[in-house]
C-alpha cells in the first residue's frame, strides 16, 4: 500500500458471465466515505460492473490487480505479507501492494489461498470462469452476496447491493444467512468464501471455509504464556503500522487499549491518543494517566503526539444511534450499544485528515473479560467458546463505523495469529490469582503504570454511560424498566429497516418519531398506555 490507508475500503459489484447481458451500474449507497469510482471491468470470464470506494488520492482502480485470466479486488489490507511472499517465492511482491500479493497467492493455491491470509479485508476474485467472494477470518470487513438467475452481486455494505433497492429476489445460498427482510441477500460468514461457477450461464455456488475458531486449549508455564502473548501482541500491532502520518490509538485507560497504545508508541514515533466520555461518565483520569506515562517513556524524537479528550452530551450521543446502525448494519441491541460511543467518537475526529486508528476492541472475547460472574474455570471457558460461536454476523469489527467519517480502524486483538494464541490458552491463565485477563496484564506490566495493570475490568458500557442514555430515551416514551431490553431491540430493528433495508439516510431520521413507531407496532414490547406486548 503506497499510503497509510488501504487502497480500497469498499465495493459493490455485479459479476455477469462474459457474453451475457451485462447489468449497467446505476447508483450505490455507501456509508463509507471517500471517492466512488464507477467500474466496468473484464475479469477472467466475467464482466464486473459497479463501484469502488477508496480514500482520497488513491489509484484510478483502487485495490484491483489483473494478470491474464486472474483479477483480484481487495478492500482492506493484509498483515502477513512476509509469509505470503515466501509462500509464492517472489521477493518482488513485497513492494507490489496487497492486491497483487493476493493475486499471486490465488494463482498458486486457487481459492484455498484465503486459508493463508491474515488480514482485515473483503475480496472478490475471478480466475477464468471461477468467481470467489471472501472475507477475513473474523468477518472484519463484512461481505454480502446475492445470486440472481445469471449474475452475482457482491458488496461490503448490504445497503449498496442493487437487490436491496429492487426488493427480495434471487437464489438462496446454502450455508449463508439471509439478511433481515430479504431472502435474496446473504452475509458471507467470517472465515468463509463463496465459490461461484457459471454453469450453462446460471451461477452455481458452494461455501469455502477458510478459518474456524480453535476449540483445543494449551496449558503453558506462566513465563512461556506471558512471553508468547507479549510477542504476538507486539507483532499484531507492528503489522498494522504504515508509512505516513502517525497513527491514533483509542485509549480508555483499561488494560486492553492501554497495552495497544503502549506497544504502538514503542514502535511508532508521534502516536496520538484519544479518549471519549459523556456528561454521565468518563474515564479521562485513567486514560490521561496512561498517556502521560507513555509521553515520559518516549521522550525526544520518539515522543508521542499528544492526547485528546472528547466529551459528548448524552443527547448528542444518542443522536448517533441512526449513524451507528447505518454503518454497522447490525440488529443486535447489545452490540449496537457497544458500538455507539465508537461511532460517535470517530465522527468527532478531524474529517479533513483521514486517520489510521488502532483500538483495544475485542480483547474481552478471547480472554473472557466480560464474564466476571463465571465462578469456575470451566464456566469461563464455556463462555469464551460460546462467544466465539456467536460473534459472526454482528459486525462488531466493521471498518464502516470509522469509514463513515473517512478513517480506517484496525483491532490488533483480532489479528488471526494473536487470536488463536489467546483462545487456546487454558482458562486458568485468563483468570489467575483472582484477576481477570491475568495473562495480558502481566505480559505488558512493564509498559504501563501499576494502577492501570491492576485496574478492575469495567463493563462494556460503564465507561461512557451508553446504556443510561438509551434507557433514558425509552423511559421518556413510557417503557417500564422490566421492558427496557426488549424495547431497545424493537427500536434497533425499526432503525435497521429504515436505514439499511429502506435506504434512508441517518440525517433523515427523527429518532423520537422512529422510537414511538417501533414501540407501537403490534409485536412491540408493552409500554404504559397499552400497546400489545410480546
């Protein structure tokens, strides 16, 4: 990648077998900001038509590599380039760009090349008459697909697919989840790809699994476990750094984000950190403690670039709810609440300076950090396994959350290699000596203030007051406390139907009116005044 952001950050394309009547691109709706390039491209035995989204100043066909019968489109980036260069045996590819490197891997290994790749990406590839649409191991860049009678449409945002606007039609695809409100649009599973062949002009599909969460566990001596976690986290952070402006790290002052910030500061001069709070709650003191510590630890030429605190009033935070759902395309109210403060934060960062942002998001899942009530190691490990079985399709890691503001996020804890190492550690290394996430805390203890290392884990919402803001909205509409959870789900689904399936823009949404409409549906949770309950 020539710049500090990926060449391409999104796409919506329709592939038609060459010689068939091609579908001409109309318009596509992306939440991802950036120049949109119309594309008509011969790719193997297919004709691709549609749109690419890229950061400003990218190449004419961003993220596209073509060599004879093989064409690759990559939205996102790869993190194990050195391994892939060795696999294909061509050192010149080290500087050729991620799309070209992926193309070389596909030429050598076919669709199974995606089993080699560690990255944050969605890709579309054509090799002769075979088409492959694939996403990374954690679905970090969501990917959606619709198969018609003689074409295949693929997009990184469901709202950008032509079938979302035209209504439900098309074929069911075995192994893929249909999206809410449509039988035609499906989400490609994390660690998966769809292989399409044009058989007698009619697309024929099969699912290709490229990664699954490991279930085995390893018992390591303490020192070995600490060394492995430290080294793997450091590699994950360094693989996400690029030439160009210094990156930004989201910093809450908790162990997860603080460890990422500390390792980034060690590797990259000029790191900037940013924290967000609301009028109800903030973690500014805890984050400032870490930021000041890093500034002292890296003086002179390696100095950090400063720390910023952003406070958002509760009403303003809640107003970001439509933007959060529009970007994440998520219907799970708990996940939407997790993402709400992040979406609000990204939209308040400088819009004229696209940022590469590293976060500590996601560490709780492989380390069991959310399960403080699991009183036995077996229960903790069961919780970790369950979370890994159910994360797919929730779009927690979607880059569109920051992409809607023109930025690019990446999450080192969900680096494929680090994730596998964390998951396979036995539960006694995750909760040890009465401390949650013990192995991570001890692995980075020398990089951070002792108070940060010892700081108890907070709930996902506790640092920003997100839950409180959503709850207050529903109480204003008369929802009793025992129905708050169900009411949140009804509101989120209503907004999803308007924004993703219905094509509305967040600025068109009146949150009060939409909340009222969601709560007064026949299947909505009961509120004071007598709507039907579930």
